[in-house]
């Protein structure tokens, strides 16, 4: 915090000494002071540094909602379905982590799958896939017998 006070004092001196700078310069400096104060408090993440991926405003709420929806979809699948067993385990672990860890940086470390915004995209994709799997029903038996040489390679021999 003392660094911020020194910065504010130096800005005040500079503003008094150099009054000929434009309004735009003053706005830029004031914005820099504001952002530095926010970053010092650790409350604001400015960017993901990934193109077209904005910073999540409320990642805990978003992830909690996505994971609970995914778990509800998975409950509709048979218990012996492989997709349900393994996906339910992963989603439940992540859901518990979201509920327990309030610090976003620590949550990113705990999940270990990139930035929290990337984890949100993964959760959305998993929810979409779970809904599709529910319509596809891959756990049901096949309609017809599989050909005996289905996995034979190269084809035609």
C-alpha cells in the first residue's frame, strides 16, 4: 500500500508542475492509479490473456450451476453406464472443490485444467455432451450384429 501512496503523491506533484498535458493524459494516469489499487487488493482479474475469452464475473455461481445441471442429467442414465460412472466422479469432485474453495486462483490450482474461464467452457461442453449421450443411449445393446472384420486393417484384405 505504501507504493500506492508514493505513486499518488508523485502524481499529485506531477499534476501541479505540468498543467499543460491534455485531459486524456490525466484520465490515463487516474485509470492507472485505480487499476493499481484494485490489483493491490487482489480483487480484480483484468484479462484472461486469451483472445475472445472475457473474464468470468461470478465463476463460482456459474460452475456450481453447470455442475449441478450435469449431475442431474447423469442421474437419468443407468448406474452401470461407463460414461455416467466416470463423468459423475469427475464432476462431483469439481463441484465439491467449487463449494469449498472461495479463492479463484486456488480453485484453478485445485482443478488444474487451465484458467477458470476455460474450466467454465469445459463444464458447458460436458453438460452438452451429457445431454447428447442421454439421447444417444450408448449403453443399450446394438440393433444388429457387428461385422466380423469390422476392425480388420488394412481394408479389403
